C-alpha cells in the first residue's frame, strides 16, 4: 500500500465507530415507527380503494423511480461525498410520510411513493458509508450488527401497531403511525448530520479526476462485467422471487383468512425470530465463508415460498401456516442480504461503490418492478397462490447459480 492508502485506511479505522453509531442510532429511532407501518401498507392501500393490480402499479412506480434515483445518487456519492446527500435526502424522505398519513385515497399513495423514492437517491451514499466503515475482517459481524440492534427493537413494532389499531380502528391508527414516521425521520436526519463522518476523501473523489458522468458509469460497468456478473445474476434472480411474494399481507389476510391483528403478530414474531438467527450467521459469514450462508438463506426462503403456495391445499390453521412460512422467508431474507452485501463489499473498491451500488440497484429495480406487476396480474387472473410457486422455482434457479458459478470471497 502507498503512504496515502495507509493514511486513508487509518482515517477510516479512526472514524468508523462514529458512523456505525450514527447509522444504528438513526435506524433504531426511525425503524421503530417505519416497522409499525410497513406490514400494514398493502392493507391500508386496500382500505383506500387499491386492488392487487393497483398495488402492483404502486410497486412498479416505486421501484422504477428508485432505480433511476440511485443512478444520480451513485454519481453524487462518488463525486462529492457521502454525508451531505444522506443527511439532506433523509429529511426529504421523511416528509413523504405526511402524504401517506393524510392520503384521502389510493392515488395519493402513488404520489407519496414517487416522492419518497426520489429522495432515496441517497441510498448509494448510505451503503457506501456503511461499506467504507466496515473493516474486511469484521464485515460479516458488522453488517449483521447494523441490522440486529435496530431490528431487534423494531421487531416489536407490529405489536405497538396492534395496540393503536385496537384503540383507534385500522385506518386512523395507520394514519397516526405514518405521522410518527415523519417525526422520527426528521430526528434521524438530525442524528446523521451530527454523528456521520465523511469517508470519501478528496484524493478518491471523482471531482479530483477528469471522469464525467457517462465515463464514470462506463468504468463502473466494465468493472461489474469483469468482477460481479454472477453476483448480480444471483441478486437479480432472488429479487424476482421476492417480488413474486410482495402481496403476502393481502394473501394472508384476504385469501387465507388471517385477521389483521393476527397478521401483526406474524410480522412481529417472524422479524424477531429472523434477528435471533442474524448475529450467529454474521459470525459464520466471517468464519466459514459467504457462499455456504447464501445457500442456506435461499433454501430457507424457498421453503417459506413453497408453504404459502401449498397453504390452500393443507388442513393446518391459516395463522400457523402463515407464521411458519413468513418466518422462514424472513430468516432467509435477513441472512441473504447480509451475505450478499458482504460479497459485494469484498469485491468492489471504495472509489467505485456509489456507482456500482446504484447500477446494481437499477438492474434489480427494473426487473423487480416488472415482476411485481406480473405478480399482481397473476394473483388476480390465475390464482393468488401461483406467484409463490413461481417464487419457489426461481429460488431453485438462484441456488444452482450460487453452487455452480459463484466463487468464495472470504
């Protein structure tokens, strides 16, 4: 390593604890309220007049907008730095919750979805701070920690939502929860402004080089083609499978017959159970490698998808079936995203992370947006459980790519 690289590495090791603290604290405060709203968004939209097809349209608008927002955000993160865009756009994102809170019908939810996903152009910068602030020998543990502490608290959020729903009835309670998301989002932006430290020094930034927007992304694309092709293929395949399951709350409540209160218990328990598995698997990612954990996580999701597909043909109580299936999917998803993030961080150099993350996000969002639209149509026209069969088959394909094509990066 050059003298500059040694000093840069020393700089990152000196500030990473501040960034870990700032990110986790903001996620703890904000995630508590977002996790109250998230499990009930589809049911809230349904009460405001949305159908499964309309929910697919809302998801399509969200993912397409997010994908192109990340392209801009990735360039800004690598050219001007990470911190400012994270702080300013966190504030803008929090304001979108006011639209969710006061929406008179489902059409306003599309406006809110568009605004919130424009604001999420800060995600590549946020991911870059997260990755920059994670020494390689600690990546599995720290990426698990980033999610474990905030999510262990927010795993109880659906229980708080149940309390509000029981007291105020469904729609007024969800409106109040979205208002709390706005207030806590402003608090999160303030915390990030105070504690986060910039990780991209002037020497590494694009404004110290001659690369313009187009050329900067061509460099990133060449790198991805050479180093990340099979990783992106796995991630896209898993994302298609997960997109097929995006109507799980509607499927569980409207089709299987689980109550709204019961769905809250399922959301809370499955999230808490997934977190109990997250930290041990984080240690295993560092100990035995990334690839075996990817296989285990996708298998867990596969079995969850298959159970939901088979639920109409089984005699077990819908609540028990949904609880087991959603828990398996939650465990698989939490562990999968920790492992795949660790692999990408292993392979992508610091100065490319903003652009690579945004390109990967755009690819996944474009594919996922089409998959969610297809899932809404399949749910309505062919059968509510058929998307889960497609998800099961797609997960099998992802596992075969992991086993045959993906190399270990530990």
